[in-house]
């Protein structure tokens, strides 16, 4: 992949789990939501692994340790070793360790995942801004029970000039009951109180990509995620291919409006997309055609028709009998991204998406 502006989802004649050596999988919104496995995730990952694909789980959630995450995945029916889990806590711990002396004290605003990662880098996690010789403050997702006073503790140290680091800045996190505030929302609280800016390690920034490559040794990775501004942008920054699944934060409307750095290589409903090829999107009759669908721009609106509706009898006969809504979305993406160029598509897509049930 290169960092040129993508104007269409890509095609793959080979099944993705055979075309790439390693899947770099986000967790929240991709493999599970609210602790429960997302539909088809367990079976799809089992098949991909059995047929030779290496699986690595790459998460911006710094709350839990790799051991804990691996145990949870194993309980869900996805056998996983701790070494197959890469977290933003590990990435930010490495970032801090490169800038402070071994044995330095680091004020932790977050969960056990941060503490374990800091100890792995020979740093000492502490709980108070009043510690002598405090070298850094690190902030990561602490879960819904993180006390408000922890943000004050961070602010006291940062306002005295202690360097501030954040594992990630995801504003939201998907859960079983819906979308909840993420670490980025908590970072905003501390930013307001201090006027400072943290060094950030997590997706989509280079420290997380570097951590992932160092720990997995992937040669031809495929990033699999649900967020445009972390997973897909991280793949763009790392110049690797990506698969967006629609089981988490991003919906079809947001995908159509994606700016170039947020446009995935491939898009599919869920992790079953790992086990298939991806259909081509072609220029056709002044629009973009994928499978049994054609998308065109008409008077400021994205229009979607089946090949049969467009009078393309011969092409319709060659297309699948049932027009797949995902092919319709791919055609819409191509029309929207082409119209937008290096910008954001402002065309009305509501009628077209309603046809697809998206």
C-alpha cells in the first residue's frame, strides 16, 4: 500500500486470510463488545488461524494486561497467548522508557495494564503527585469506575511541569449497552485543567505501529478494525492494508464521508470478511459498479440502482442473483470518494443507504 488518495475499496482475488500473513485485530467493536464475542468472530478467527494466518490483537484499551486479555479471549473460544496481545499501555511504556532513566517514578492514571507495562520497562508506577523525583505522568483508560480525583492528581503534577503521556485519545469506547466515553474524553478533562498536551502512543500514531511490528514480526500484515480515526488511519500511517468491519463504532454514513487517511482498503460486515476475497469496483455507465449495484452522482445526491433497474440486462445476468448490500456500499464508497477527491464527501446518501438497510 502507498499513501496515495484512495478513491475506491480494493479488490482481492485471494481470500484475505491467505493474501496476508498476519491479521492485526482491534478488539473492542471487532472481536467483542462489552465483553461478549461479536457474531461470527470466534468461528472466523478459528478458521483463519487453522489455515495458516497469524493472529495478533492490537488494542488502544490500556486497562487490562495482555495476560488478562488473552484469558478473556480464550474464555470466548479464541485460544490466545499473552504474547499475541499488543496494547497501547505497552507502546506508551516504551515511549516513556526512551525518555527517562531506568527506575524512574511514573504517576499512573488508569488501570493495571499500565502498571504492568511500566514495570516491564523497569519503571516504577506510583499513585501520588507528591512522590519525590516524579519523572512522568501516564494516563490510560481506567474503566467506568475510575475516580474523578485521579484527574486532579494528574493535573497537580502536570501543572508543576512533569511530562504527560497518554496511551491513546479515543474519545469513545463501544460496550454492550452502547457507546461510552473513552480515554480521549478523560484526556480532555486533564487538558482543560492544565493547558498541556500529552505525548500520545496509541493508534493511529507511530509508537503503536512500531510496538506492533516489533512484537509480531509481521511481514505482510492486514489491520482489521472498526474505527476510521484509529485503526484505519493507523494503517494509512504505517502504509499497510486495512479491513473495516461494521460491527463497532463506524457506520456506513461515516464511511462514505471518510477523508483519504480514513479510507480502508477493504470493507465488510464482520470478521467473515477475513475468509473471503473482495469484489472489484469498476467504472460503469458514468458511475461505479460492484456486484449487482451501480452508484452514480445525480444532482448532489448519491443514487443507487441494481443492474437490472439500470437496464443492464447482460451485466445483470452475469451478476449474483441477489444483489449483496455490501457490494452496494462498496459502489457507494467509490462514487463518494471519487467525488470528494482529497476532501470529504458532502453528497446526500440517505435514500441509497436506506435501500441497503444501512
